[in-house]
């Protein structure tokens, strides 16, 4: 399918999630089937401008993962330009601008989701991105800052921005991630008003929800975030359901969990292979990645609560490996 000028294998996108969609995780999810586009977790433009060496780990081997998007967050125009210049030496496919992050840090710095109440600043940033980036520029937004009452104004802004496609998360910035606040009707309205492709995001946890989301909103693609945590097969499950009507039921048992964590460990080793300077030892990095994903992969299996508590308390890779070996 086409997303702006991008030709993708399918209409599924892995969301950029801090401390989640790392390179090993992206590789892990792709072991089960094609994903149209994956994303590097957001990079701060000020950090790229002042300390570019600190982001080398985030960009390591991204050329092996194409099609891939790099997302930037910031509010300083000069820092954005410097970041784009720095990224020009890397091979990736989309430059995405973050106007959706609801964190206190982002709001205090007047970046991310804050930009939805300062469209003049957002326009400055998008103008610089479109002008200076050699890659297509996309934008990720929420429905508004405090509410979704200004969708007409927002979509008019989008239509005059020069970006190639838009990703919309179905909550306002103030809503953060409250389940009860998800507004699929607003996504449908935005899709009907903008003239560029739209990627829908939020609460896509299984293939049936994915199909209902597509059919109701008419969006061009789906971005999956939290639904992939503990279920790296969700992209293949959705693809098979949409194309063939096949409902692949995930197995949640200890045997499957051990197989998955072994495969994930292979992805971590694959990423670490070669010259890579990281701010910690490779053993510590491997431990953090495996621990985090083992906690997610343990959901829904018998005794998962006790197991997660046990995993959360361990401090070393050796302890983690002992827990995995003891499972039966």
C-alpha cells in the first residue's frame, strides 16, 4: 500500500514508544511477518543538537530495518534543523514530527502535545522539516490539547502544512492514556476532512478491533503500540485476519513464553553484534531488554502475577536466565 510517496508491504505501523520499540523489539515483531513501517522512539532535538553521540545507540543499524521512521520532538527551530542535518547521513524513510506526547516533561518544555495549542510554533517547525528534510515528513498528533472542539481548525492547518501523511491518536493531550476517553468518532471526522493519508492509533489490541477501526474511520493505516507489548505476533494476526479472515489465537503458556524470550534474545544479540558504544555494559543492556520483555510476555499465563513480581526483583542477567530455566 502507499502512504504518501512510501510504498509499504501492508498498512500496519509499529508505534514509536520510549523504552519499548527499541531495535531488538522492532526486529522481534518482524520475525512473525511483515510490518509496513516501524519507528524509532522519539529523539529530542536539543539532545541531537548538543550531544549527538548520546543518540547513536538509537540509530544503530537502522538501515537494516527499512522501511523505518525517525521521530523528533522539540520546539526549537534551530535545534530541529541541526537534527535534520545530523540525520542526513543515516538511511531511513520518514521524518516524523511529534505533536502528541502528553508527558509532563514535554508540556513543561512546550513541545510534543503542547504544540497543539500553539499552531504557529508547530507551523514553524513543519516548515523547517519540509524544507530541509530529504525524506517525506509526517506528523503525529492527538485530537487537541484540552478537548477536540477545534478539529476543523486543526485539519485546515494540516491541509496546508506540506506533510505527506498524518498519524492521529484518539485522545486529547489532557486525556493521556485513559481508556474511557478514547474517541474514535473524532478520528473518523479528521480522516474525512484531511486531504492526505491518515494513520489511526489507539486501543488497537486485537484483529477484530483493528478491522472495526478501519471500517468505521476509513483511515489508510493502523499504528499499533501497547497491543504489541507481550504479543509481537499482533501484526501478523491482524494482517491474516484482514486479508484472509483467519483468526490466529495466541497461545499463552510457559512453553510459548520460553520460545519467545529465546527468540527475543537472538534479536538482542543481532543488534549488539558489531561496533557499538553504549552507556552501559552489553550484559546490562541485554538484561534490561530481556527483563522488560519477559514481564510483558508472561501476561495471561498461569501464575503470571507471582512470576512478574519475581522477575521485577531480580538484578542480574544470570538471575534472569535461572528463572527462565526453572520454568516448566
